[in-house]
C-alpha cells in the first residue's frame, strides 16, 4: 500500500504549485482534480480541461460527489494481470486465470486495472513486465513455470529486472527429493531470478516466486488458485470492493436511461450492463460495484425496483401482443 502521509504531502504540493502559477486560472476544485489525476496515474484520451462534457472521467464525478473518494483512488491497491502462453493467445485455451484472479483480488480490495495475455516469448514478456510493474502495486503473472522448453517465465522476468537466474539451494534439494525419478525435469524450477522469494506450491508442482512487486504463479488453474490463496494476506487492500449482480429479462435499450441516472446519482458506484440474446429474447445482467458500501446499498435500493418494473412492462407488452395475435 502507498504511504498515506507521503500521498498527502504530494497532493498538497501539487495543488499549491498549480494555484501559485502565474498563468493559473483554475479554481481550487479543478486544481484538486488535476492533482488527483496526476498522482493516481490516470490519463484521459481527450484533452484534460475538466469540462462538464467529460462525463466518462471517473475522477471528476467522484471528487465532486464525495471528496473522501480522493483517498479511495489514491490509496487503493492496484494490480495488473498477465497470462503467459501461446495456447492462451491463440484461443486454444480459455484464460480462466485472469477472470478468477480479478474476482479474487476485488474481494480483497485490490482494483485490477489491466488484464492481458502474451505468447511464450522472453522479449515480449520482459517488455510487458518492465512497462506495467511501475504502474501498479502488484503485477500478477501466471503460466510458463513448468519444465518444458516453452516455459520461459523465470528467464523472462530475470531479463526484465536485469538479473541472472540463480539456483536456490534449499529449493533445489527439496525438488531433487520430490522428483527423484525425473531430476532433470524439475531442476530448472530451482533457478529463480536473483533477489526473488520462492512461493510454495500447495499441490507439489513448480514453485512460484515474487520479486519486488511482481508475482509469478503457475498456469494450471488449480495450482494457481491454491498458491494465490496461500499468500492472499499479502494482497489485502482497504476497503474491499463489493458487488451486486442480477439478470433481467429485457434489453439494454429499455433500461439505459435508468443506468445513466444511477451513474449520475452515485458516481462512486460502478454500473455494468452485460446483454445476451437467447431463444426467449434479450436478457441483461446488471452489475454494481463499489468500495462505498452505503452508496452501493442506496444505488441498489433505487435501481432494482425500477429495473423490475421496466422488465415487467416489456413482458406485459409481449404477452399482449401474443394475445392479440391469437385472437386475430
């Protein structure tokens, strides 16, 4: 987690610097928003003039609605997820690791800001690790820790940090005992990037490791999940992200204005809409997420009955139409 005192000092310094500029024309509120954006590392694709039309800027809504949200943005732990494997990039294997980790990290209060997959290529992996590890508190890498030629994660992360792979004697001895029948297969598992800490594999397979803020876990889902859970206490953020989800038999077009209104009323609550179409027509799963539990409860209490009424109206119209057809 980031140091709160250091964050406060940087925030105040940035605001003061903006206020004291000779050409400064922004009111204090705008200075504060700009400072928060800079310190939190958010960069807008559009110009950063804080016009009211920038409705998609989550910081603007949160700062205006609740100044306390500044601290949720600045001190929350963030993570990026990287899945390694040609089979994942090609689509031969579904990336379930990223989905599981994103949900698990949110339950711990860690905001996932990026999920990606790259092939088994040392240069591609190391470039990604070097680029993303400085942007987040935790970079979680899965895959590429086995004993076959395409398992290159150890070498790639060592290259990213500019360190050699070194044998960990205790780990080498343990692996030699456990895999006495195939010592060569497991021997390279003990060569980790210099300065890293081994992570025990509860299922007895290849160990993971952590170096600075980069965590390398196995690609096999059962091993990855067990290893993550064994070290989950090192990922706790504050407060946790709470989610509510429910499916409604309607289309997005029928409820979009309700979602817009809810977003405007509770900017600290994330509103997601995920449609699907089946033989019985359109269904939409609505997901609300927030670190602010009271705000989330208010948003649910306001939105859920309105969505129910909207879905019921669509159902009634459909029933009336079918009845008219039958009568004709």
